[in-house]
């Protein structure tokens, strides 16, 4: 009977299924943001000059730094996965730690960027926003909505990676069972990918 | 059960003792069969709340002018009726109840791929449902935008729209997770020897449905989030005064909500495809055509949303294009109907309640489907848009189609779920009452719809009264039939005769199991047939 249970536990673990599930979940996330990209492109067509003028208000420098930080973090999370596959627990911990640090840097940058706007009275529902013309109004609404939703995804990704961090520490996540970290890394790449689209749409395109 | 020679002692899933006891044993259950039952109990509860609301509208419409409620109350009642019935009853309906219970069994699996995720999706389904009901009771008053939440009215009305949309968002999340679980289950959990093309057709339809749930629901998710943000921060995505576009909301809404119609209908078609071969003792006609048509409906169904918006202001090109696509999506549905009917040809038909419900389904679905073509044609659509004709059409599809398929499924699978049988005679009587009540309730609405009775109005000119009264009488008859049906089913499940393993002489895997399956369904590796419907 106990042997049967052991077989049973083996059967219920299916890493392929977990990864397939994560990929499907990533599809839904892409479609979630896809709806926003659609709305963005429609309004951009309609109010292209206003969108152009508004995008000049954003700091390309901060945006570029954040892009580099996120790309770098995607690399480190992939390196942590390789480390755990090679059973190098210490390196894996370091790389997950660096990834989390990058995520924090991204959020701090975002905080200052948003803070600057809010300091000038530019935030959804503010008096200044009500005075803007339609195109500018929509641009900044979309800016806050899209980057806000993305930041929320960064936080979700961080929580996932923190869970991985503790599991690596307690050796529940090891070179035989690392699908959780694999999925966490997949999710982190998704968060990165969405930013790769957001950055040119919001900051560069003019 | 006499031939249970397996090493593991057989225990019915209903008697299985787990870590938890009493109510907690249900709430914490990860067994797909128990989760299926949990969905069924909650969905039936919401269904009867929705029925009561529908009946209230029918009473209000007995006479012109104010009868039992104020116009604003009426707006709240039809909105809640819509939200309950769409998001909490028909969208999860068949896939979450019978899909959960029978998908793993039909493909020879012990459970779905992610049992805990499955439990989690039921939990958030309940959270979303509580939020939806709460939106009616909070102090700003019930939402009055209709279940469609059309902007800009929904962004400006003072009622609890935020709560209701947040509820729809949460319910959508539950739907996504169920879909995700089913796709992975079909890919990863099929028993050895079970390929895609010897899989029974109910799993096929669930697989197609799951893709729609997965790919369409995020779009409504983001749309509802935008609507909530618009209400909270005065953002103006959809408000023309702030530069937004109300048509954009309609587009985004229907990009989800039209495919959602197929989330309701595809599993219903799948159930009928299981029932008809069993009661005709005949191989399903055109197995591959039925399987592929499920995918075709799912695929083309994504491209037809514009037919809800012919009068909203679209270009002529867009209108005829959406009209063309709408006619194309009718083709795979018709293929299924032809195949069901051809399956009956030269079969040895056994007229039992599940089969009668399946026939009723086909009859009502044909009426609903052909009136759908009238609505898909631009010229007729602009005449009857937003009239009672549309109400009649979608009730024929959703209630006559999905609802009756749900009843067919309960009558078909109840002996496998509870190991007991209901009374056939009462089931047949209830079916006749339901059939008469249903047609009396909705058919007059086609006629007054063509004559110009708008939908969602609580008042009407006196000329419509005879039809409205007829329709209300039909409503009461239908409710009597439903109560009789549920009474018979509950009595059967609790104290009916003990059912044999295979009461209908079915050929799919569930009928090879004991009358109530064990916790892990297959204590021995199931033998997979090359043809799931090998009757002749």
C-alpha cells in the first residue's frame, strides 16, 4: 500500500503539465495587455499630435535605464535556473537575489517618475488633468493605467521569485524539482516582454 | 461491482474519508467529481434566484404601466437577472459541472491536471458570486445598466456598477482557470491509447470551449478594469466628452461576449453528442466532422462580434463582412445538427428522459439558430434590433439550448453521479410541462418583437397585452415544470432505486466504472477502445 502511494505521488507530479499551464496563463496575460495596446493604437491614430507632444514629457533616460535593468534581470533569472539545474544552490540564491534587486530598482525608478508627475498635479482625476485637451488627457490616462498594471505584474513576479528564493534555501527546490523556478522565470520574462513593448510605445514613438 | 477483483478496495467517491470532515470535506475537496457537484449545487441555486427575478419581470409585464414595481426597480431586476444567468449560470454551467465531473473520466484520467487550482477556481467563483449579489444590496442601489454594462451610461449612472463589474472580472478569472486546467488535462492526462481522434466528443467540445475561455476572457477582464478606472478616476476611455469612444467599449465587450455564447453552447452540443449515440445504439455519424466543427465554431466565433452592433454606427463594409462571417459560423453548428439526426437513422431508439431532453434541445436550438440567422442579416437586424425578438432568440439558444442540454445531462449522468435512478414517468411529465411552458413563454416574444416591442422596457402599449399575458402564463407553467423536475431529481438522487453500472447501455468509459466511481476513478488501467462509440 505504501509503495502504491509512492507511485501515486510520482504520477501526480507532471512538470510538462505545469509548464504548459504557465504558457497558457502567459497567453491570457498577453491578451489582457493586448486589449490595452489596441485601445492605445486606436487613440494614437485619432490624436497623434497630442500623443506625440505628451510623450515628449516623459523622461527617456529613466525609461531606458529601466529597460536595461529589466533586461539584465531577465538574464540573471535565467542564470539562476541554470545554477539550480547544476545543483549550485549558492549561485542560484545569488542570482535570484540580483533579479529581485533589479525589480526593486525598477519600482524605485517608477516611483520617482510617477512622483514627479503627481507632484506637478498630473494624475488621473486631478484638476490639471481635467484642463488638458482630449488627446493629452487620454495619453496620460493610458500612461498611468498601462504602467500601473505593469508595475502590479512586477510585484506579482517578485512575490513568485521570493517564494522560489525561500524554497531554494530550504532545498525544496533543487536540481530534481525546479519547475517552480522555471515557471517563475517564464513569468518574469513575460513581465519583461510587456515592458519591451510599453517602452517604445510610451517613450520613443513620436 | 461484482467483478471488482482489483487489489485496492473499492470505496465510492462520496464515502471517501479524507483529512477534513463535514462541510470542510466539501470545501477543501480536490476531487474533480466533488468539485463538479459543488459547481452544480451553486449554479442551481443561482439559477433559481435568476428564475425568480425573471418571473418578477413577467408579473410586471402582465399589464401596461406600473404593476408591481417601479421602472427603476425593473432596471435593477433585469440587470441582476442577466448578470446571474450569464456569468454565474450559463458560462460556468456545463463545463464546470459536467466537464469537471466527466472530462477526466471520459479520457481515462484519475483527475484534472491541477486539482488544487480546480478547487481554487471554485472558491473564486463563489467570491465573485457573492460580490455580484452584494452589488444589489449595497447602499447606492442595484446596477441598472443591463448585463452588457454599455458605456457611457455605465460610467455615469450612480448605482453599484463598480461592484458588479468587479464581480464579473473575478468570475471571469475563475472561468480562465477552469479553461486552462481543461486544456492541460486533455493534453497531458489522456490514458495510454487515448489519442485525440478516439476521444469521446464531449471532451472535444470542452477542449474547444476551454480555448475560448482562455483567449477571450482576458479581453473582457481588461475592458471591465478600464470601466472601473473610468468611474473611479474620470479617465475617459469611453466617454466622448473626455475624448473617448463609447463604440470602443461595445467592440471590446463583444470581442469577449460573443465567443462567450459558444462557451455556453459548445459543451451543450457535446452533451447531446454523447446522449444521441447511446440511446440510438448507433455509431455517431461523422465523428471527425463533429470534432472539427467544435474547433471551427470556436475559431470563427471569435470573428463575428460585430453583428451585435449593426445599429451602433459601423461602416457598411464592416457590417456586411460581419454578416458574412455570422452566416459562416452557422455552418459548423448545422453540421452538428445534421449529424445528430443522421445518427438516429436506422438506430434502435430507446425513448428515455435524457433522449427526450436531447430531442427537445434540437427542436429549440433549430428555432433559436434560424432566428439567429435573421438577426445575422443586416437588413432584418436593423428592423428588430433591441426588440423582444432578440430576447426570444437568445432565450431559445441559451435556455432552450444550453439549459435543456444541462437538464439532459443531469438525466443522463445522474445514475453515475449518485448511483441511483430517478422516476422516468415524472421526468417525462416534467419535460412536457417544461416544453409547453418554454414555448408559451418565449414564442409570443418573437411576434411582438417584430411588431416593435422593445426589450428592457417595463411598459408597453395595450396592443401587446394579449401576447405579454400569454408569455407570463408560459413563465408560470415553466416554473412548475422546473420545480417538478428538480423534485424528481433530488428524490432520485437521495432515495431512488439503486442504479446499475450501465443503465443506458452506453459505450464510453464512464459506464465501465461502478455506479458511483471511486476516488481515483480507474483503480485499474482503463481499456481504451479504438472507437468510443462502437455500437454496431
